[in-house]
């Protein structure tokens, strides 16, 4: 999906490990723990906007005006009504056939060994053939669907392309289902998702600016927690550290937001074309 962003998504576990190693003395004494690390990470990603969440795509097959949304669905980026074209899909299963046959040797002047000479040619040859089946699907993007009502806009991102279109077919999102105003069909859905790793941690963009921001924010929250538990003698020391990490995480947030808002090649091209044709409606030549 490099069409939308230029980085991959990775597990935040290395960031968590770095924080726990740098604040090792506090973790060893049990003053703080990593229970809320995933919550703090989710807050950081929400502050940065939808651009910090992974974008996935899926074909929804509408039946009786609805289809079930993916489990990792967060919000809609694009929803297209599809028409038919031919597309091949390889099935995960295959058929294996084993054939056994007897090898032969030609007794002719062109063969530089006699029939009785021993060689590596076996008397019996066994061959296994693998047959993979394919299925043909027919889909092609036709046009964008229109949000059916105001409430569905809460399930769309700010950059959702469907918010600025008007088409006969509309969609809504209710009870983890994609609901439309036509009985059957195919919808090509591009959506923001909350994907997780093997340990259940939400994936983060593989970008050093964003990783540093999450790291600084977690450190700030750790010292905020410590300052709330500290006695009067150590409160001033904890308060100083907390304010230091608060300023640092704010600076990292600004850098991460700049990284997120950088335009892709497609966005730069779109902005250039928009600037070129900005006076077309006035017929100025």
C-alpha cells in the first residue's frame, strides 16, 4: 500500500524494552510497571491521526443489503462499488499425483557405455506432479459510495474520499456490519485498521520520529505516575523529571506530526494539478 504511505508497521516491543531498560531501577523496585504501555501507545497514535494506523483493503460481498466488516476495522478511507472483470485466485490446496515408470537404455553406437555397465540411472523412476487449482473472480472499481447519514461519518476518516461524492448507492455502518441500499453486489473497501503482533501489542509505523515520540510520552507518563505516589521529600525531584520528559515528548510529538503530514508522490501530483487548474472555472486563458 505504498500508494498511501512510505513506511511499514512493526511491533512496539523494542520501544517498550528500551523504556524498561532505561528506567530499570524503578521497574525492579515495583514502583512502576508496563501495564498501561499499550494504552499510552494508542493515545499517541490517535494524537497523530489516522495516518499513523495501517491501511488494509478487502472485498466485501453484499448479501441481503449487508456484509460483515473485518475484525481489525477502525474507519473507512474509501468504499467503491465494483463491476465485473476477470481475476484469477489461486486456491491454498493442491493435488499431488505420483507416477512410477521403468527406465530404458538404448543399445546403439551413440551410447558410450555398454548395457551391462553400471551407472547412476535407476531401473525405476518415480515422479510426483503437483496440480494447483485457480478460481476466477470478476471485480472492478466503478464509483465511490455516498455516506447514508450523518452518523456514519464518525466511522470515516477526515481524508475519506466518500465524504465529497454523491451517488445513488449509499452505505452505513451498524453493529460491525457494512450496510448498503442495494441487495447484492461487491464493495472494494480500503480501511484503517488496528493490527496487532503475536503478543497483542498494536503495531506502530516503522519511523524513528514516531518511535521516539512514543518512547518520550511513555517516560513522561511513568514519571507522572511516580510524582503522584511520591512523598514530600522526593516530590520536587520527581516533578522536575516529569516536566523534563513532558517538554521532550511535546517536541517529539511535533516532529512526529511533521513526519505524518509529509505528502506522498500522489498527493504532490494532485496538489500540482489542482494549482494548475484552479482558474479553469473562470475561463481565464
